[in-house]
C-alpha cells in the first residue's frame, strides 16, 4: 500500500471531525480497495451523516457531513462489487444513526 495509506484509508489530507473511524470501517468492507478523502466544503449541515452519492468510473462517491462541513470521499471498488458495497454502507450507517 502507498505510504499515505493506513488501514485502507488515505491520510495525506484532513478529515472531518469524527470521520476517521467510519472510514476505517468502510475500508474493511470486502471489495473496497481504497478510501480516498476529498475536498472539504463549508455548509450549514448539523449532526453527522455518511451516505453514498453516486457511482464513479472507479467506484463510489460518498458525502460525509459533520457540523458545518461536508467532505467528499471516493472509494475504489470493482464494478461487480459496487451494488453490494453500496448496500453495506447504507446498512452500516443506518444502524449507527439509530443507536
């Protein structure tokens, strides 16, 4: 794994508050090859949320929201695994929202 990756997550840039552990959980999902945090934007979001936004050429794009900020997160996932990984992410964070 390249030098900026640890536990399957690229750590060259910053993370939103509270995002590091959930990204490590996502990296452990079978079929997820890489987790690459992207740009951080200011927003009026409240609370914490992670959801799959769309499919990309190389995998999936997630949107993570944390008090006042939004961050893009890109996953490298083989085409055959994308639907299953998408569902697993939704299941993981729907459960975490409830309790």
